[in-house]
C-alpha cells in the first residue's frame, strides 16, 4: 500500500500542476491537489518503515477521505461540462472531479487492505 500511496500522490500532483498551469497560473487554489498528493507521498515513504506503516497508512487514508469530502461537490457539477455554453469554471470542475475520484479510489483500496489485514491477523 505504501507504493500505491506514492502513485496516487504523484497523480494528484499532476492534476494540481495541470490545473494550475492550465488556468494561466493565476489560481493558487488549483494547487490543493498537490498538497494532498504531497501528504500521500510522505505517508507512503514513511510507511516503508515496518514499525511506522500502520500509522502512516492511517494518515494517508485520512488525507484521502478529507480530500474526497472537500471535492465531492464538483461531481454534481460535472454535467455543466457537457452543456452547449462553455462554463468558465470547467477546468476547476474537471480538476476537482478528478481529485474526488482519485481520493475515493485510494480510500476504497485502503479500507479493503485494512479489512484484509485484520482478517489475516485473526487467523
């Protein structure tokens, strides 16, 4: 899971940088996915140490959950991208939707891993 955390962190960084430079480098809030990604990368690197793995991955899943909660509202606005008139906030909607999607997928994968580890620990 530590490698997966790093991969998802890199993907979030790509979303943040594309969103920032794609909007003319004027909206610094487009870098929020980079902050989430950086936290996931750091958690993934810390999780490579056996004695810190559980704590680091719990922090990573918390970051993913908060990232999803903070961006899930954009999923309701995704239909605006397919309208006949272009939405001036289309880049923001796409970046927030992609962030929400990645955070949700990572969260689900982490919960699955936690449940699997708990079941294996029982036996």
